[in-house]
């Protein structure tokens, strides 16, 4: 009986020592920072996916197509610009030419009429110079008509050539009808007489002066 009691007491003491041992183990683990915690694994698959080669090829192909279209459009723009500049240049030349022709036409529009009036002016001048002094009234009437006609033609740009005796002969303005011998050496090859007056219309010769030169 005494032996049973002693065994029972020893078991009680062992059970009392077990919680103290467990608490010591927990304290030691906390002191060392070694806790048996379970770290959860991250959810999902975080592996890096390899790039798709088909997508890269498609992007490169699209880029080449865009670059080709840009190059084509740039060439077309350059060609159109060149055509525009050439057309503009041609138009400017045409505009200047037509403006000049129009100006010349306006200046010489009355050229044919003036040429037809020149013989009338010549006849009036001959009539005035040959009219006797005693026919004063007729002379004054013809002179009045001549002066009016002369004023009208001069306002339209008609001018008579002024040629003096001994002037140099110039084929651009003069027409030599004949030559006559002269005693003065200074008159040889020069103009000695005017048979018919020459005329300008706005600085353009519409009739050459008919002259006689010395020889």
C-alpha cells in the first residue's frame, strides 16, 4: 500500500513538470526568434512569359509597310511640287509676254491708220508751201486743217524725223533714193537732201525717210 502511494505521487510530480518544460521551450524559441510559422505561398503563376515571335514579326512587317507608304507619298508630293513650280513659271512667262504684247498693241493700235494718213499730211504740206501768197484765206484754211490733223496725230504718238543737211546716213532710219556729186568733201556719204519725211509712232519707225546722199 505504501508503495502504490509513492508511485502515484511520482506520476503527479512528472505531470506537473511537463507544462513547465513546454513553457520553457516556447520561451527559448521566442528568444531565439525561431518560430515555426507557416509562410503562405503566393497565389498564381509568376513566371515570365517569353515574347511571341509572331507578334514581333507582324509589328516589323507593319512598320515596313508604313515606311514604304511614307516614302511613296513623299515622292508624290515632290513630283507635284515640281509640276506646280514649272506650271507657275510657265504661267508667269506667259503673263509677262501677253502683258508686253498687249502694251505694244495698245501703243501701235493706230499704226495702220497713221500710215494711211501720212500721204494726206504730205499733200497738205506741199499744198501750203506751193500756195501763192495772194490766196491768204485759202492758205489759212488749209493751214488750220493741217495743224488740227498734226495735233491729233501727235497726240497718238506720231513724230516726224528731224534730219539736218550733213547728217550721217543710218540705214535703220533712212532710205537712200539716189546719190549726187558734191564739191564739199565733208558731205560725201552724208545726207544732202530729204525727199520724203520719215515718221515714228511711239519710237517705232513706221516710215523711213527718203534721202539723197553726197558722193
